């Protein structure tokens, strides 16, 4: 356990050496995203196995705002021989990759793994500790100003609790998953987190705007220029994009394409102070969009056919039954949107879509059965034990 003080560069180097020796590192972060373009990394908590005491984790708390040398840890995060343990770590991975300028490999996320061990796919750390280890942690500083200095003893204690049992939790989850034969599946799913990022491309920011599909091709080009300008401005000033120009105002400006400050003033949602400060830049972005090639509307995915609903429900029943049998959280296997794509493609006689439900371990678990069901080669029925089972479907052509 941490002694309540923040780690020095020497502490970090020692912890990294221990983690390399043991082959794994537990890590968590505290950050502040309010009022900023990107989240500010405020504290990093690491846990390493204590070689001198069995089942004991040594905790170090690192203040990234204090100039501590963290390169030994960054090297560990990029080393595929070192297991990096987190809980619900997508944001942690994205922030650490950006701030420490390192890839992160060989991730084991205890929240992801818990979904393969019979727990909910979104189970929080405290609840999971209670379910798996019978332990409780306090949450007295869960909503606090992590960017304020100095950090209080309460904040440091809270932060340490987020990793003190993380490696012990990992051991138990991996034991259970090893016994059930699901450990490789969990590791495969955790690898998806390696691609997590909070970097945003200004040139594609417009694609996430609301009501963008309602704009004509010329207005779409204007929206692209406006969104790219807004993104770069927010990044340079380190402020939320919405404080530079709100989404509804941006879309309306792209639609109406004002050519003067007076016309710009008629758009609801652009504050007069914003026009005084940024009016010329906004008009320049609009002019650039008007001069650019129009962006044609993309042929949208075929709308959901209400007639597909019963078949989607049938497929969902199969997948839920398989999840129950395997002791997995159903949310790991498929989403409603993925099933709509799969069913729609089958109805139109198209190749199966590239969705996660039909790939990797999911294909092994449900892919073939789902294809057989949709092809009519299998059917769902209630078995003698009162549970759903897959049975032979229609007989082959020509049989009697």
C-alpha cells in the first residue's frame, strides 16, 4: 500500500523494475475533462507485486503535473511481454497513449474479463471487488478536483484504493476463466482496447454532427470546413468544441451559409461576443466550404424493415441462450444494431456484414449457429429440459 506520499522519479524507476521482474503492472488514472479540449491527466496510480510479501501489492502514486520521470513506465506499457492490468480502461489507455507518447499492449481489463466470468459487462470496480473477492472500497473522493494542488490525503487514499486489489482481482478472474476455458476469449476482447484514442481528426469531425444527413452536398462541404476550423480552434485554446461554436449553430450556419457578419448575427446560438471574436474566421470557413467540391450524400444503410423485428427477436433469443450457457454477459456478444445489419443482409441475399458478432471468439460461440438459423437449416425449439435448443430446420431439397 502507498505510504501516502507522491512518488519520486526514483520510486517510479524502482516500481518499473519490479513490474518488469514480475511481468505485470496494474494501473489507473485520475483526470479532468471539464472545460478542456482534451482531458488533463492529473494522477497515475500503479500497483506492482511485492516480491517480498506474497499476495501484497505495492502502490505508487505519480503526479504527472510535477515533472516526474515516467519513461521507465512508458517503456513497460509498450512491452508486449508485460501484462498491463486496468479496470474499464478505455479512457485510461487513450490518455496515457497521448500524454506519455507510447502504445499500450498486452492489456488485461478486469471489467471486460468479468463479462466472461458471469458478471455484468459494465460492472464497476467496487461492485466487482464485492462479487469476486468479497472486498469493499470507499468512494469518498470520487467527484473531486484532481487538478487542484496540493492533493489531499483523502484524495491520495481514494486513488490508491483503485489499484490496491486490482492484481488480486486479476488473479481470481484469470483462475476462473482458465477453468472455464474462456481466458483466451477474454484476452482477445481486451486487445481491442489497444486501439483506444482520444485524438480527433479535424477533417472528419463534421461526420459526427447532428442532422448532418439533412444537409445538401454544398452545405455538407461547408459543415466540414466549419467543423475543422472549430476543432483546430478548440485544440489551440484547450477548450471544449461546443464553447467555440455549438453543434446546432454550426449546422445552421452550414445550411444558410451567411456571407456577412450581419447575416451571421441572424443565426440563433452564436453569441454576439463570439461573432465579435470569431466572426471573420467563421465567414472564412464558410467561404472555403462553398469553394470546395460538394460532398454527395452517401447511400445510407437500408432502413430497418419492421418485418425483420420477429427474426431479430429470434436471433437474439439464440444469442442470449448461448450467452447463458457459456456464462457470458450478453452485451459482449451483440448489439441490436449489429443484429439489424446481419438480418438485413440475410434478407437481401447479401454477404454477411463485417460486424464483431460474426468474428473471432463470437463466431466460435454463436456465428455458425446464427448462420444456420438464418439460412433455414436450423430452428429454435424448447427442449425437454425446458430450455431453448437448436434443432434441424427444413429438410434438404428433394427429401421426403
